[in-house]
C-alpha cells in the first residue's frame, strides 16, 4: 500500500505534463493550420488586383475551380491567351451568355433552338480562347527577331544569358516582355535555363520559338558561339516573318469566307421566319424537322472547320 502511495505523486505529475504537452501541441497544430489557410487564401487572392487595378469577382468559386483538374487546365488556357480573366469569371460569363441566348433563341425563333444556341455559345467561347491564343503566339513570333537581336547584343557585350533574358524582359513589349518576365522569375528562384525556356516553348508553341530555345539551350550547355548563332537566327526569323505575312494576306479572303458561310445560313433561317411567321416553330415541332435543323447546323459547323483547316498553312 505504501508503494502505491509513493507512485501516486509521480503519476499525477506525469499526467499533468502529458496534458500540458498535449494542449501545447494542439495549439501549435491549430496555429499552423490557420497560418497555412491564411497563406493559401492570400496566394489564391494574389491575382485579385492585377496591374490594371480591376478587382476580381467570384474569388471563392475561383479557388474551388483551381482545386480541380479541369479548373487548372482552364487557368492554363486563359494564361496562354494573355487575358486578365480568372477561370471563375470566364465560366460565369460563358454560362450567363449561354443562358441568355437560350432564352432569346427560344423566344424569338422556337423552343427547340434554345439548347442549340447554348451549345453554340459554349463552343464559340472555347473557340475565342483558341483564337486569342493563336493571336498571342503570332504576335510573339513577330517579336522573335527583335528578341534574338537583343540577346545577341547583350551576349556580345559580355552579359550572361540569364542577365540578357532579364534585360530583354524589361525592354520588350507584351507578350514577349511578359513571357520573358516569367522566365526571369523562374531563373531567380533557382530553376535551370533548360526548364524555364522549355516551359516558355510549351506555353507558346511555334517552330521559330523552338529553334530559338534550342539554340540558347545548346549554346548554354556547350558554351559555343552564341553571338554568331543569334545573328544568323535573327536574319532567318526576319525572312520567315515576311513569308508568314505574305501567306496570311493571300489567305485573308478564304478566312472571311469561313465566317460568312455559317452567318448566311443563320440569316436565311431568320429571313424565312420573317417572311412566314411561325414556319420555324411548325418545322421544329416534328422529329424530321428537328433532325433537319440539327443536320444543317452540323454541316455548317463542319464546313467552317474544313475551310479553316484548308486555309491554315504552316510556314
């Protein structure tokens, strides 16, 4: 009994110490979790005030979308276009436009055209992103001769390639300046030149950029004559720039035709309903009429894609 009495005090002390450590551990865990949540919220809200000063909307929805694979893929697509739009803003705007055109088409034409208008709206929004991405790539390609010239002058003056890229980012306009600033930021935090330039080539894929990136990477690895390589590359890029401009001018009429053909079909449909009010509603009230309308829209869309594909020549 005496032995048990002597063990009571150490047991109580050990229990109190364990409780104290447990409470301190819980408090530390809670503080760390709160700090992590605050950091995540701050990083998620980082683009809330872009250089233009415009406040972002739907920040909570934007955080949820970025946590999904589809949201991250959409964010990369938006980043490649250069548009200062978050995934949530793009999604809400697209769905709102689809709903509005659904109601407008259903009221102006027939209820059957509501879903078709919504699908066309979503497809058009996706095509708009693809078009903006192509325009940004084209503009970046047009700036490649100047970029190559700046890098050649900087390396000839004895500057390192990292320093030359940072200087080019400061001197050049968007989109080259913005993309090179991303490369310079990655180099500043420890990324290798191969990885930073490789990500640039993945964001804005083009033959000209791949040639430039390959030249810079090989020269950086082997320590070759960067200046002479960049001088020759500058002349080649200038010639390809002029060739691309001539090809684009020759194919401008075909490009306009690709957009005019579907618009003529939609205009004919509206004109028919104007001449004979209610004809579209009667036509879409049967299965054969609905199938005919869907087939017509599918053929117009196929014709648009075929014309665009035929007018796309890689130089």
